[in-house]
C-alpha cells in the first residue's frame, strides 16, 4: 500500500524546505506483486509524462535514472497508449529488503517534475513469490539481463575444458577475495574484483540462498551473435574465490534473444532459439501480453501461433489479440502501428535434472502500416437520396467536418439541415453514414435532353482528426447517381362515378417539370380553390378531380349522359414549355344538370316529372320564347342548349354579379287556341351567374367572354294555377349544384363550360344597361332586358 511519508531520512531532511509529501489518491495507481517482480502503475492524467522514481532503503534515497535502472534491476516505462507510467522492480533489485528469498520489501518515491508544488508521492509494498525458485532463473528484461542460481548447487556430472582453464586461472590468483572473469567467445579476459565490476555496471549479490548476477545490455564484455539466425546477446561470467588450497568457482551465463520482431500478414512474429540453455527433455512454454502468462494451448485458443522451425521457437501474435495496443499516425496519409508487450516463460531441464526458468519481457512494434478508410456508395435510386458510408475508421480517429462539393459543414450537423450524418460503432472501428437528398442545392446536377440522361454528383471531402494529438487528414470520395431514359412524368388515370382520379409515382428527377391545370401550376392552394382532393407524399401524388369542377371539358351531351375530359399538362421548368400531357376521358350518366360556359351558352338537362301534369311529356316544354324548344326529350326530361342572351332571357345586374335567367314552361294545347296554358303548380327557372369582374370584355368590345365559367342553378317555385304571369316571381326553393356522385332525382348538377368559338351578342353601351333598372323584390338593383333586343 502507499503511505504519505518519505523515505531516506538523511537526504529528505535537506529537502523538506522545498518538497512536500502527499497521499496519492485512490484510483490513479495500481500495485501488484507478480511471480518474479513488483509492479507499480500510475495514471499519466494525474502525474503528467514528466516524472521520475526514487528507490528508498535504510541507507538513503536513490534517483532511478536510465543507467541506474539497468544496473540495479528496475524498468521504468512511460506508456501513453495505456495512459500510465509503469515501474517494474526485480525481487533482487538493489534497494529491496530480502528475508530468506521469500519476503521482499519495496519502498519508492514518485516525483512529477511538471508539478510546481514539488510534491512527492510514496509507495511501499511487501511481496512473496507465488512460485518456488528454480535452481537457475534467467530474466531477460527490456533493459537488463539477470541470472540467479541456488548457492548450494551440486557439482555437475561433467567438467568442460573451459571450466578447467578458468579453474587454473583462479588457482593462480594471489588474492582470497572474490574475482570475476568474463569469457568473450574463445577469449578469456583478465579477472577483476567485484568492486571494479560494479563500477562497470555489473552487479553481483549473494543472498541467503542465491547468487545473483545482473548486467545491462550492450556491455563491453558481452557477445552479440546469432543462433539459428536469431540475434542473441550472451554474457559469460565466472565468479571464483581461492581459500587456502581450495577454489570456489561459479559459472554464470546470461543469454537472451534480441529479436526485434517482424510483421507478417496481421501477426507480430517474435523468435528465440529453442535452447539458449541446455535442455534434455524439450521446453515448456507459457506466453502472454502485459505480464500475464497462459499455457500454450490457451494462447493458441486466443489466436496465438507457437511453432518450432530449425530449433527456433516462433511466436505469432494477432494484431487484434487482447492486450495489444494500436495507434493511428499521420505521415501524409493515415497509418497505424501496433505495440505488443510480450511476456514469455520457458522451462528447460538439463541432463542433470537442473531446471532453468527463463523469462523474457519484450516490447515489439509493427512498422507503420497503411490504414485506408473506405467509402461505400449505398445509394438506392428510388430513395432519391445519396447514402454514403465512410467505414473502417479507427477508434482514435474522429470526423471533424465534411465538405460537400466545396461547401464546409462542421460536425455535428445542425437540425435544420436536410442532410444527416450518423455514427456507426463496430468492433474496434466505427463509421459514418451520410445522407444528402438529390434535390438539395449542394448537389451538382447535369441533365442532357438529347440523351435523356440525368446525373447527380456529390464530391465529398472528409476532415478527420487523430486523437489526442488533433492532427488532421483528409479523405476524398465522389458518388454519382445516373438516371437514363429521363422523360416527363406521366399520370395514371382511373374513371369513377364521381370523377377522375390521377396518380403519379414520384421519381427523383420529376422536379425538372411543373404540373399544370390549364395555365396554373398545381398546388395545394389551387386544389382547394377548385375543389380537387390532393394527397402528396414522398412516394406519390394522388389527385381526385370531382365531376363538374374546374378544368373539365364535356362532349356528346345527351339525355343518356355525356363524356368528361380532364387534362393535366407537364411543363419544363427551365424553358416554360409544355412537354407532355395526360388526358383522360370518361363517360358519365346524368339525370339533371346545368352548364354555364365562358362564351355565353347555357346547357340544361331538366327533370319535369313533377312540373308537368299527368299524361304530359317533356317534349311539350319550351323556354320563355316559345319557339325555343328542347333539343332532345323523353318522357320526363328535356335537354336545352342556347345562348344566354336569347329565348327571352332576363338579365339581372348586381354590384358584383350578373345573372342571366330563363324559364322552362310546359305547353298544353286546347281545341280553340294554341296559346300557352299551364295548369301546373311548379315553375322551373334556370339561370347562370357570372362575376362582373370577369366580364370586362362585355363592356369594352361587346363580346361575351368570361374569365371563369358561370354558376348555374335550376330553381323550382310554386305558382298559382291560373297560369304564368311573370318570370320574375320570387322563387320559393332553389336546387343548386351538387357533385355527380351525390345526385338524386331532385338535385341539380352543375356542369362547367365548353370552349367553342366566341359568339357575338348585341349589347347597348353601358349607360343603356342601367337605364331600365328598377328595384327588385328584395331591393336589389335589377334590369329587365329582352334578350332578343340585346
């Protein structure tokens, strides 16, 4: 556990004026006793990357520099990818308390140098190895080699020639102190005492039960060689002491693989000779990352490959193995590299049954590997939207902005924009899905009328940022959507009893054209004005046109029925020319209707089943002018079609409307007279009303031409049985226009006009029209005009 006091009494007394001891908060550090070393990790977010450790024992405080760490059995690593600094201390490190090689006590100080307050954080821990010590233990750390052997080893069964040579040199020594002699290949170097060896960064230590030898890599007395093609560093030291006539000699060999690792098809490969030390029964192996060891079968289940080739153990670790660290890097393009903190244990048994436990800590890096991100066009033409996926983006890379055809949009997009971008999280990567409608102004459109081809183009430049450095790089992509055989939209039309229904399935390029009813663009306002029923969504446009609404053209009007034609025009938006049309003609039956045309003609089919006496026929009916009879009649109905200003019509001029009125009469002949006699009790008045504002031509060029069709009505009123006296009697009931689908026998249908050639009518100048005005029954301004004289 960590304590809030400092070690090293003598040194710290001199530093108390400038340094302060403090407790380190829980959660920012971790301490752990491993099989052969003690480990401390501290979060860099707490300390910063500028820091150092001190080792503390009863003799003082010792600054752990790089050279001191390699000499005394410490390894300090600042690991930004993991986000912490790590200290590993051998159980035989210099300032560690050792009790019988079973209990080890560690005391350290941590000093962040970027902290102006100069605070010191202290750590101490007591550890006991979980595994018994092997007769020979070899540690290949990242910065040093360490060998420890049991001090009461039996003599080996055989004595090598080199050992005898070393024995001869030891016997000739004149000192009884311990001496060390290094052997470099075939060359035997002069011996030196242990003090001289320590000055050269060699360390020898004798514990209660073990002899320890430690050396940094790259010492002058080390040998760099190759074993089976694998680089190996070897230090061969012989420690001896002559006591009277006896010589005590211990052979210490530290040998470690110096293979840097290689990258091959997604695997980091590391090699070590199978037998750096003599082995009789082969090698037992455990391997892992970040200090965790697992048996070989378990490692292979995790994707590792452990193979032997030419007496070389080859370990292949997949880049996606748990415990691997990766980092993105920008060097013009996006690259990545992987870091592996390899931990390996080999157990070897020589012919004398002496076990050697070899442990290696190695940090392996892959070379810079290209890491291209991918752009996938997922656009579906029917959706009318570009859908582009930017994928395989590393977790430490974020999207900062997007340029669409040169226009920059920073992340995140505003809610008001028509395009969206969504992040997609996957295992170890993520991506972004961009959606931009085809008709958005940012999209480039090219339309070839000659080839009938429409092309949409979107050039995308992604700005991506690598964290935490916030370095940026760019990824560009272009997507194109092409529509061939581009033609103006065409409606499907269906007849019904109540009118005609039109349907248009939307296409992404339909916006190139404008839909017209007559000369007016089809809008929701126009549809409401004319009584159309319009539904428009992202899939289709539905337009129901009820019978007798604006825009119909009627032909073949008879008592049996008529044909109604409705036309929808399609105009090029750019040049305002009509390109195509959809025309639908449907037959409609009709019992009764009235039509007031724009050129001044009234067409009526009236039902007289109530208006004529029993036994009468509709063919005996006529208008006020008795010479204006029906064009067609059957037992109860008659068809009339005549100019508004003829057949005895009456003109009523109001402030806003002008009404042309006539009346249908039934003629009953007697034996003595041919005059009109009517004993029915119902009058049938027919009239057409037009807005004065639309009849300006009537008063300028004396030509009847209305901007709109008139409003027609058939009015049935009660009258005395003595006969008709005046066509201007106040009506008692008026039957007005209703849609055809709702018609019964009594209601009257209203039919808009045809557009035949204009007919001229005789009209006096404006002052004449008003000269005969008189007050009507309700006080409205009216004028009686004989249509025959107009």
